[in-house]
């Protein structure tokens, strides 16, 4: 009976991660639908080729994460590990293209005369990329410890989602329209990123609640991850206003010259 109960708990846990991965896919594609995916067939999307690549990689990562959780849930651990090699390459491309896209957006806005507004707001995409990189690196470091690995991977994926949720806020504020997307108007205040970030944090809260119900206590990884995410979100405004950050933004912009 004990063995049966443990097997049932493992199956339930695997299914939970499939559902969480599915939620990440819905948030990613739903958030980017109006300002990216639906504009592509209508040929109204405005942006450099780098922006297209960034959007495709971002969405591909959520699909890849869903595939990986589904393979584990189906007991196909060997396939999961084999595809993991491709996941490292995909994550690397996502980080490099994400950084390049953030710098491209910064230099474009600086050229348009937005100055310190542009320097301040670039902290938002940069910090998202850094968080993803840190959580993903922790997942790889714990690849032989499945309970830790899967939690770091979920945190890494959730850490990418504020940009998708922010697009919903953008549509509510502007009403949307053909060719309209974030990045074309003036950069908004950095503080506007706090709302989408807190909404995304609720996915981590859901994972904590699930752990509490099934394990009797939340896993420390979720507590650390949520604390780090909240700290980064709350520090966006104060840090982006410092001369040190503005100097760092100019340093980043120098790479595009």
C-alpha cells in the first residue's frame, strides 16, 4: 500500500508540472498574441529581424518546457534527458538574443532622444534575462537531483513571463492596433513593470501551495526563488535611477556602436 501511495504521489507531482508548464505556454502566447503572433500573418508587425527571432525563441522555450514535463509525466525519462541537450542550446540562444534585443531597444530609444528614460527601462529586460540565466544554471547544476532540478526549471520559465503579461497591460493602456507594440512609443516608467511581475509571482505562490499540500511544507528553492524575484522587481526603480546604472546602460549601448 505504501509503495502504491508513493507511486500515485509521484504521478500527481509529474502531472502538476505539466499543468504549470501549460499555464506558462498560455501566458506566453496569450500575452504576445495581439502584439506579435496575430500581427505576423497580417504583416503589420514592425521591428528588426532580431525582434522576430527573440519572440520566436521566447515562445519556443515555453513549448520546450511543456514537452519536457510531458515526457517526464509519461515516464519517458531517457527521451527527457536526450532533449535536455537541445534545451541547453535553446536556453543559450535565448539569453544571447535576449541581451542583444535589450541592447537594440536601448540604442534605438537613445537615438530617438529618450535619454535617461531609455537607460532606466532597460533594467527590466536585462534583469529578466539575468534571472532566467541564474535559475537555469541552478537547474543544470542539479540535473542529478530531480526534485531540485524541476523546481529551478519552473522558476526559470516563470521568470521569463513578465514581458508577456506586460503586453496585456500595454493593450489595456493603448487599445492596441495594427503594428502597435511595446518598444515603439517612449519607454514607460520602470515602476510599471511591478504589476506584471507580481502577477507572474502568483505562479510561484501556486507551486508553494502545492508543495505545502503534498509535502507538508514548501520546498526551500521556491522560497528562495520567490524572494529573489520580489527583490529584483522592487529594486528596479531605485537601482535604475542611480548614476551607476546609467553608466552601465551606456556601456551596454557601446556594444552596438
